[in-house]
């Protein structure tokens, strides 16, 4: 029975009149934010999901701010729609913590209430000390870079001054009290760092307690899309909004950008933070009593040398509406300062923080960025990718670390204290054991259950449980928690890598060859970090993940390769850290089902009855889409793109003939999705030699998705310009004569995830085959086996397929899948979620229309070629309800396409 005083929240910031499903989405979101906890909201791609998230969440935030500021009164007699849930008797503890005292800051907020009465007036950031902290001191703290404490020690007579800076400070070994108290065990000198003023601390504490919203997505392009949608609302000017991203995305130092890879750019950025201009940053020894003085240091990066420019950067952000990543980069170039550190410094004062998944899910990243999740709202968009994004893998550049550790120990052994000697020797023992595992011919200590077959390129892959891995290497007696604590507190990785860089062959500061190319060899510091990540994985519980060992046989040059990876099978522990702190966590996406799988992988402790779930249909009418399963081509050849048959020249040629025909009937743009870049290259090459490409290009231009994400934007721009040029043509001309374009894309690539292919950019989507991941992927098979046993009381080792390891063998992987039920469903879901994500790129608004061709006999209703469940059962409901699951021949497909586009053009869509 409904309550007498039933009410509905209002969403005046929504820039248009919302459709019913958009209003229902915002209403459900508002209700779930009131309740708190974990919620999942599913809305098909193209239904305005992002805008609904923005208006639903930020309207809720606005109402809470009004209550904090005293604009909404408590009490049962007050019946304002958006305040009923918050009377004084029912007010939750988490909200009471946000009620601030009635001081001048409250009045300042009230005075800034603008249009729509949002009550979210932006705080003035100019001159605010909490937002203007030194931007590179954070980085030094994050990565354990000390502030030249090495220069405060009296040089040892037996050590040259050039090497003195690399001597690690004394470390008090086995100090359990210090370890448990969280205090550093390094012996500190008499010089202490100055603390912030009382005002700064008070303001910082106020910012930490402020109710914040964190919006996360997987890619930077998705974050930029969020900001573009935010600008359509009043919230863009009412809120303090900051967008965070990676160094590679934000960097504007052209010399550093030449390094190319993200790891090299990260490494050089950190290195530049340690290098100070001239020697003024070093502690100098004064004459007399050995007193120390220090002059102000500045960054070695030219983009951070002038603090005034950073202040100017922050000031300009505060005067503008929400800026996306591209805007911040442009502003950084204009001002002449680093946008990466400039944006980071604004986190504490922000109301809305937009950032990638990993920056929020990683505890170390949260700490380094200063993210405080306590009682906050966390929105995770495109959450169908979330569980697998928690799966981390680390390969250690062991040779590099081991070599430099031995050289360092040999050089400084006589000068090291007992604590340092012990831990450095332990690190050498660990790296030596790991190298032995990769380098010996026969892994005699590996359990007999391993599969000895060799995979691609002669690699021998197998998996081990964490404890078995430690026992087999005879390092199970090492306390890795204390060892990691030592690495963190002693600054050993910087000392060893610094000394290593000093002793190797001289090179320029950026590691760039005269030709402009960067060195490919990994730096010692990045290798050391990879080792630290690997060691961190070894303190997980035995069932949390698996160790994957990949060994290569000797090459003709006598070189050996290989790596050790940790596949994290359980994401619930990482996710629980976020859930435990936040007031509400919302997972949103176009394809979240089956929700039970997501629940068991991310929050198995939560009873299904306590999980809030909402799902809605699409906004487009059925006549605006034409999904068809295409089982055969123009000459009658069946389409079977299964792994063993997809390379058949007959099938590839038939696919080309299909495309030659549909370019004559489909207007504007066609997007063809292939299962991988390798397969796309194979098909493209065969079509080029057979003349099929020439036939296609007589009707439409051909574009190809590049492998490098940085090149995608330019390809899409040219593709779009080609499509847009059609609208400028004389409508009396035959639009199908020589018009439009075809874009070859890849499932799982950038175009398939987050790129808008609305209107003419995607009039027809061609999905080639079923993009199942390779069963030879040992990491994937470990996840399959893990999911098969989720919720089972019996140990995973009791499973009959536990000892089956693919090791590059497709047949063995398929055998594992046939032995599974839930694991096989997970495998199928990976494929169909990728399909749904790709085909959903085309329909983006209510007046859009597109045809969707599912080209494979396995999509058809009467197929006998399937090894798994029917793919159509896992299509989104709005597509499945309209699917033409069987056609007599290609002629029927062609007729339906012709009729579909003729009708929609007449309707003026």
C-alpha cells in the first residue's frame, strides 16, 4: 500500500523534457542515493544515460546541500517534495556528520544560490591555500622521494661525494613497535619539515568532510563525454568540477612526450621531480657547528618551475565552467604550466571529481591523489567492464633489478647498517629465486599437474597457487609485509636505481637517441616498481589469485625471456574498500546483466535482496532498427566464423561479396566490426589482392581503425567529414552513387567502447562472427575456473578440471569450458557483452535509425553449429524483440535493407 504523502523528486536541471524512461532512471537513482549502499542501474546505450546520471545525482547533492545550509527545515510538518526523507528523527548518522556550523562560510554559500535554486554555489578558489599546495611535493611523497635528506648526513670518509647521495639511510630493523604504529623506521635527522598553518589545516579538514561525488569510467574519452553532457546543465557552473587523467594524456612537455609509452613518460616525470634546478635545492653545510640551511627548490620540469603559473592555471579553472581533459591540456599549454599537477591540486576543494576507474579503485592512487571517499557518492559508469578491470597483472624486469641490486650491495656493503644489509640481501635472494624459475630448463619443483605442452613462440605457461609458488621457490619463510614496508620507507628503489643510472653508459637526461627515438630498455626504477607490485601480490590470500609463469626457450641469439604474472581472481576485496567508506556506490551501464555474476564477483557479502537494481528499455521505436541474423552470402556460402573456419578464403571472399552488395543499398556510413586487429588485417589483405576492396571503393571510401588509440581521433574525424559532406550535396543527386564511407573497426578497440556513431556515421553495423576470447588464454581460463566454483562449498581443487591448464592449447581450453556451467556462461557473456557494446554505438537518440547485421550462422534461430547457448538470448531486449533470426537467402536480406532505408528516408529522419 502506497504512502499517503507519496512524492516524486523534481529534476529542473535536465536541459530538455525528459522521456519517461529518463525520468524513471533519475527517480530510481535519487531513491537509491537516499537509501545508500550498492545500486545497479541499467539503461541501453543511446538513451541519455549519462545526462540522467548527472541530473539525478547532482539534484540529490543539491538537496543535501540545501539541508546543510539550513534552507530545508527538519520536522514532520514540512512537506517539500525533496525533503520528506530527511526529518530530524530519521536523519542518518552519515548526514549529521556533514552539518556544518553556522559561520560566515554558510552565509557565503547561501549568497551564491543561482538559477534553479541548486544551492551549489562554487567556492572561490583564487587565493585558497588548500588548493594551492606545492604541486610536486605530493609526488615526492607518493613515490617515497625524500627531500634531499641524503645531504644532511656527514659524508663518510671512505665514500666519494659523488656516491654519498646514493647511500641509503640507516634503517632500524625489526622495530615492531614502529611498524605497528605506522611510523617510519628511518632514523631522522635534526632538521624537520615545516607543517602547514592552523588555517590551512582547518580549511583542509573542511574540504575533506565536504560531501563529494566521484564519477568514474574506463577511458579518457568516456570522461570527456561526461563533461560535455554536464555542460548542458546548470551544474557545470554551480559546481567545483575537476577532471583527472594520466600523465601520458596530460603531459605537455614535448621532450618527455617523445618517449612514447606511458611507462617511460611516468618514469621521466617522476625523475624530473627529483631533479632540482641548479644546486640551490641541496642542503649546504655551513662553516662551524655543522648547521644546515636550505634554499627553495624548484622542479626539474620546465612546466613546473614557476609556481605563479600553477596558481594562474588554478585561478582560470575557477572562473570557467567544467573543463574536460582537452580543455585542461589547452589551458596548460596556454598558461605554460603542467595540467596534470594543476588538476591534482584542485581535488580537495572539488564537489565533483571525474576520473578513470583505476585511480579510484587503487588504494595507493587514492592516497596519492588525496581522494577521501568517506560518506561520498561513487558513480561508476560503463560498469560492465568493472570486474575485469580489477584483474591486475605484473611482469617483473627481474634481470635489471637483480643486476643493480648486486652492484649496489657490493659497492655499499661495508657502509650499510645491519637492517639495510639484511633487507637488501633478502631482496637479492628473492630476485635470484624468481630468475631461477624463469631460466632453468625443467621446472622440477612444479606440481605434476602442470601441462608440459609448449604454446606460441615456444612459451611454456602454467599456473600455480600463491602458497605453492612460495614453497616451490623456498621463499615461504620471508616476511613480505615487512619487506614491502622496507621498500616503502627506506627509499631503497630510488637509491639503487640512481646509483645504477650513474654507473651505466652515459646518456642524455631523457634517454633519447640523437635520432629522436627513445631507448626501449626499461629503467631500473620502473623495473623495481614492477618487482614491488609482484611482491605485493604475494601477500594475498591463497585463493585470491593465481601466479602465471611464462617461460621462453633460448633463441638463436642465446637470449631467454619470460615473465611472472599475478592474475587477481577476486575483486571483492578491492571493491569493499570503496563500499565501506562511501555512502552510496552506483554501478551504471548499458549491459549489466546477469547481475548475479557481477554481485558474486564484486560484492558476494551482499544479500541479493539488499542490492538495488533498475533497468529500462530503449527510447527508439521498433521501426527505427533492423537487426538481422545473416547466415549466408550472395553466392550461398554459409558464414561460419568460428576459430577453425574463419580463415577460409571462401568465407572471407563471401564476406567481401556481402559488403560489395550492401554498400549499394545502405546510405552514408557502414561500420564493420572484426574480432581482432590481426583478423582485420588478414581479411583486408585478402580483399586487396582479390580486387574486392576496389569494388567497395567505387561506392564508398574505406577507413580502418588504427591500433594506436592516439591515432583513432584523426581517422574518425576524416570519416565523419566524409559522411557530413553528403548533407551538403544537392538532394536531387543520387545519394548512393559514390557517397558515404565504410569503417573497419575491432571489437574491444576504442571505437567499440565509448565512441558515438550516431546518425550517418553508423547507418549499418556489421558484426562479423562471435568475438569469443581465445580459449588458449591461461589467465582467462583461470578466471573461468574460479567463477565456476564461486559459492561452492567444496574447494576449487576438487573440481575435475582444476588441473587442466591450456598452455597455449585451444583444445584443452575448450575442454575446460565444456566441463563448466557457470564458467562457460561467463565466457559467453564476455563475448556477447562485447557484441552488445559494439552494435549499440549506432542508436544514440530517439530519431536515429540503423540496420544491424549479425553475420554468422550461429546467430540464426535454426543453427546446429553452436557449441554454447544461443547468442540471441543474450542480446539486449530492445534488439532481441526486433531480431529477424532467420532469412531464406541473401536476397531477402537485401530486400529488407532496401525497404528499411526507403521508409526511414521518407519519414525525414
